[in-house]
C-alpha cells in the first residue's frame, strides 16, 4: 500500500487550531505579523475548542472580536466529516467513521466507563497500519498514511461534544501504531491534556504500542506523563515474532531492558497488554517465560480476548482455558486486569477497526 504523508493538512491548507498548543498559535501569529500575547492565544484556544464547560481561561476578560477574527482568518477550525455513527446496543459503545479532506477514512470509538456518565475516546493514529499483527483486522489493511495531530484532536472533539456525559480519558488504540507516528501523536496528546484544549489529565491519556523500542526510549527520555501500554502478547521469541512481525526486529531481552528503563523513570505500574488467543499463547510455557522476562518489574497485566473479524481467524479461549491461564499467572504477584472490549457487534472492539473494508462494503451495497 502506498504511503502518502503529503495528504492535505487541513481543509484550507492553513494551520488547524485543533492541532495547535498555545505556544504554537502564538508563534504562528507572530510569523504572519499578527500582534498577540500568549495569554490571548490561550484564551482563544480555550474559547474556540470549548465544550461549553467553564475553564481556567474562560473567566478572564473577553477577547477582542478583532483578535478572534484575526485568529480565524489565519487558521482553520473545521472538523472531520462524520460519515457514520453506529451504536452497539449490547454495551453502548459508539463507533464513528470519519472522513479527512483527502477522503481517507478512519474511526474513533466512544467507550462508556464503569463510572456512570463518564466516557473515554479510542482514537486512531494512522490510516491503516504497517505492523501486520496477524490477529488484527486493522493490520491487514496496510498503511496508507499517518494522521495529523489535528485529525486526532478533531475526532476526539466530535466524540466528546456528542457524549451524554463527561469524557475523562483518551486512548490511542484505534487504527495504526501510535509510536510509528510519534511526533503527531505526542502533539495530539499534548493538545488533549492542555487546559486550553481537551482538558484531559495527562495520566488519563494512554498510548499503546506493539513495542517499537527506539520510540519507547525517546518517550522515556522526554518524560511524558501519558500512560504507555506495551502489547507483549507472547514472551516466547519465535511465537511473538509470528504474531507481531515487527517484534522480530527487537530481541526480547532488549524489550525487557527498555521496559525496565521506562518503569524506573516514573512512579506507578507499567502496563503490559496480552491478547488472549485459544491454543496459542495461554500455556504454561508462556507463564514461565513471562516470569523470567519481566518478573522483576512493577507491572500491571491487561488481558483482552482476541477480536478477529474473520470467521476463520483466531478465537478467544474458552472459560476453562482462560481460568487456567489466569490461575497460573498468579505466580507473578502482580495486578491482573481482564479488560472488557465492547462494541463487537458493530466491529468497534480492539483489533476490529478496518474502515477501508467498511468503505468497500458500502460501495458494493
């Protein structure tokens, strides 16, 4: 699949407000000769990206209409087009199909949390994905291009503004490998966590990766407060390389050391994700290998059943197989969370986001 990072940046070609931090807006206005103060830029973004709630800057003196006009004349504020909204009646997950200016389709999912009236948003970071994980429908699409920060923020704002309650988190776990699009994902996360942007706590923003070690090291060195989730899925080198082809580039010992360095750089637990597949990665050999590999780390293990969209694909384990694996994992002495993946009836669950396939189905219909 041809990758195209020269796709239109916005609808008009002007910088999008949705992908700007206050410092970015201030620098852009200075470059084009518009006189502004950083405080004005903060208040402008807080106002223009507002969801109607009061915030740190909205209570200060109003902005001059001429300044707002200048900002809007030299930037872009248009959102991605919503092509479709589909609700899973079983659990209330809502999947959004979104169209970018160049026609590219991606998806976002509104996820209800266990706290009544709270939601989080699952965001895509790329159009398609290059990682080719064999158990993931998105991975079979191939990569078309990276998403820009403003496209990710636009998806978040659209979902947030339609939510029937407060959106308190964001997870970069949709289409794509977030750390393969590092700069734009980090910029989007910074906008979402800024008090003038999405106003989400940095610690409530999760960035998932299959384990791109150079990017994890950079993330660690830069000291971001966003939560990193590393999908391990197998602690056996040959098996992991078969399931996650990109993993073959990085020896497991190197993966473990990189995770140790990351865990040592911040408080709390490192989150390791494990996709459960019947007869594949739920045996005693995996438990022994995981204990040897990461047994010394302060980690949290997130288990999630595979959600392959193909009828002949991987299957989740039976209740008995899952129970045996969970029992064996107790030897690690770490918190183990079985993560619920909703939206399966509407292909909104983890590993099932494949918007190009949806587009082809729609065209065929």
